[in-house]
């Protein structure tokens, strides 16, 4: 009986479906606030989200090179840059990626306040989001949060 149970467990363990996490971001600028949104999701939902017109698929934020050990690694960055003007100031949001290889690249966020071009103020520098799969988040810039506020789900 124990061997039958062990065989049954092995059968289902080998047929498990692998999940693939799609890192997808959105940068939404309206007249009062900026939202940098983690729009990532697993499998078909994540793939569909990455194809939406206002979504940023993190896989596409660099060119890729193939290495001798069968890894794909980010090569030349193709950052996504958006400049937003709100009552709290002018901001430059830059998204890039890091990682690669056997796992998907993950987003890297940079935000610079550019209201005074002689005094650029870095607000978020190289915020790498490779460990936030379970904690979806938004970064909000507004009059209430001129230096940014991270909201975890």
C-alpha cells in the first residue's frame, strides 16, 4: 500500500505545471499624481497584461545576448522613460531591467525630480524589484507625497 501511495505521489509531482511570472509595469501620469504600478502576474494573465497598450513588458527593456551556457542575459538597455508634470513638481521616471538567465528579468525603477534643472534630485535610485512577487506594489507621487510613497498590496 505504501509503494502504491508513493507511486501515486510521484505521478502527480512530475506532472505539476510550471508557473512563469511576467514582470509588467505601468507608469500612469494624470494631472494630480504619478503612479508606478507593478502590473505583474503569472502565466496567461501576465502574458496578456504585457500586451496591453499602456503596459511595459520588462522583457523588452533591453536587447539580449545568448551565452555559451545557454543563458539569455540583458545586453544593451532600452530604458522606458516618461516625464510627468504634476502640481508637486516635474518627474522623470526610468524603468530598466536586470537579471535574466534561467529566470525572467525583473524591473528596476529610477525616479528623478527635474523641477529645477540645475538641481536634479534623485528620489528612487536603482530600486530592483526581484523579490516582490508576493507583494504587489504601487509608487505614488502627488502633492501629499512629493518624494514618493510605496503602497504594498
